[in-house]
């Protein structure tokens, strides 16, 4: 438990504990990853890269979503 005057720092630490840092490379490499996955593919092309699906799975588990 923090002492007097430390409550602001303690509260900020609690808030930061729930922050989610998303790697921007998921968005930067989106097109390149899709071109690689769809190269030579027959049928409907993929619309979402595998890294994005992994990010969604991580968020789902992190927030205990069904």
C-alpha cells in the first residue's frame, strides 16, 4: 500500500497495467503478408493476414471474450 503522496503514482501504475501495446508492424505488413498468402491461391483470396487473426485471438483471451 502506498504512503501519503504516492497515490497518484500507484493509480497510474494500475492503469498502465491494463494497457495493450499493439505492434504496428501488423498493419504495416498487412498488404505484403496478404500478397504472399494469396500468391498462387485458387479460389476466394484471403482478406485478413494471419498475424491479424493472431492479434484478435490475443485480445479475445486477454479480455476473456467468448
